[in-house]
């Protein structure tokens, strides 16, 4: 019982700040073209795991695209294992747009600045600080904990979690559940109310390539078979399409809990979703992006000279699908593209949904509320996705759980992939305490 009440030591609270800052200084920008090199960050993590007596395994599909996997044995060999994963790569950042250099890792007035401060080198550092604290205190979790620090999450995951799931499944033997990014961050929809959304679902990724063929010719002549016109027409239909409401189990649960917090009858509200969302005010931002599928045009490619009509034009679409809507999504794209435009999946990942009435979700909720009793945990579905999609192929149910208690004036959503990404030191300390408690009680 002593292990259950003992929290992380003070060294862990110092280390999480140091680790976050130093990981940010290692530039692991992933532009999607294969030029990212996560190896320096992977070696940094591996060295600190090894220093704590935790044996790391470094794995690469492509030279320099390095993943780290390690297992911490639990005290109950019969218990199912838990996967804790985080990615080492980050999205690009333009230093000219930032208040501080995005790869400085500067700690200023109690805040750690830099690309990856919330996505997700902070979580990488928190987990590292927790398990090193266990080693110093002689603490072991009840169940095996498998740690995975992955490459390539910000692109295709082919060099990261996809590669691990396809080629190294044995390292995850016994894992039935996992936790990772994009959940348990504080959200302040109104003064005096603090929400902690824990992700129990993800929309599926459906990146599409549209191709229109036509008759090439001179730009001065009428051309009823103009590939650019055909493509533009289809893209306009897609971009202006209003997708129907499709409420998943997780989104329904989120709406019910949010309605209860606002004193609204959920059953009545669900019959008029637009009215319910309006009554929820700023809290509606947690669910509004996930009540529908979506498809947004993002890239266009056509032509090589202003007075030449090309014979082909290409567009790319960022589509997202809710669980259970894959066939409907495909049928809708057939209709919207029409007979003159072909479409195909450029990159596809399945949607996910984890149970919100499970013992695991209850323990995640309890861990957050233990350190912020006034906070309210609610389930939610991510509009985007994480490495959990790849690990789901191994039968691992994923939850978004990267706890941070942020001040009301710090907009977590705006920081994600945004300018001036940063995280307060106090938020990191909160995350270490919550993760330490959950991982020992899981």
C-alpha cells in the first residue's frame, strides 16, 4: 500500500522540465518528405532509460528514423500489459513567426517554450521522469508497462508506429490498452469551470487524391473538356458540402456530460443538436468538430503554362471519417466528384472508439480528479488522429491521456501545431503527478 500513496520525488519534477527543454532543442522536424531524423532524440531517451536500469531497444525501418521500445515488468505477471507511447517528431516551425526560437527550449518565467512543448515532447518527458522516479524509489507498477517513443507520427507513421506494429508486434505482447497524446488537458469554457477531456475516440484519416482528365489545348480556345474546370467544380462541391450529423457513442457521452454540467436536459438537447451546441457555449468546441465527417480541399496541381490547357489536374483532400461511416463517406465522395473526376485514398487510417464506461476510463478520470477535485472529466473524440490507430491493429485500445493543468488564458488548441507553442512548468508537474498515480494504479 505504501507504493500506492507515494508520489514522484522532487527530482522527477526537476527532470521533467529539463527533459522537455532538451528534447525541444533536438530538431526533429517532420515535413513529410522523409528528411526527418529522430535518432538524436531517440538516443537521448534511450540513454536516460538505460541510466534508470530500463533496457531500451532502438529500431529503424529507415536509417535515422529511430523508435525506442522498452518494457517495465509489473508485479502481477498475469495482468494485461499497458502501452504508453509518444512520438519524437514535430511539425515545422518558422522562427520568424515566434517570440522565441522554436528550437531553443527556453524556460522563461515558469514556461517552457518551443516546438513540441505540447505536441508532444512534454508527454515524452513526463513519462521519462515518472519511470526514472520509480527506479530511484524501487517502485514497480502492477502490470507490465511498455514504453514506445516513435518516429514519423506527424506524417504517415510508416517509419514509426506502423513499422513497429507490422514488424515488431512481439514487443507489445500482452498489451490490451494504451495511452498517449491529446487528452486530459484542462479546458476553461467559462470562469469557474475546468474541464478535462479524455479522448476515447478518433476520426479516421481519409486523405484523398482527385484526378481530372480532359483534352489538352490552347488557352485561347473554348474547351468543354477542360481538366482544370472539371477538377475545380468537384473541389468546390466537396468544400461546400454539409455532412449529415452522425453521433457516435463517445460524442453522445460527451454531449450528455456537458449538458448535465450546464443544467440542460440531454435528451431534449440531442433532438436539436444545433440548439444544444449553442447553449453549451465555448464548451461546444470539444464536440462540434466530431459530430460529422469532413473533407477539406488542401492542395491543387495543374498546368505548366498560362496559355496551355493541361490534360490533367490533381487535387488533394483532407478527409476525416467517424466510426461506422466509412461506406457512407466513400459513397458521398463518388457523388461529389461526379463522372469526370476519379478519386482514391492517398493515405487511410481507420477511425477508433474506446469504451467510456470501462474500468480504464474510470481510473483515468480518478487520476485527474485526485489532483484537481474541482475539475470535471468528460470523454471526447479527437477530430484528427494519433499513433493509436496503428497500434489498434495489435488489438490495443487507445485513450488520449497526456495530462496538463493549464491556466485559463493559455489556449491548448491554438498551441497545437501553432506559433509560440509553450507549456507552463506547473502543468508539467501536474502531468507527472497524474501519470505517476494512474500508471501505478492501472
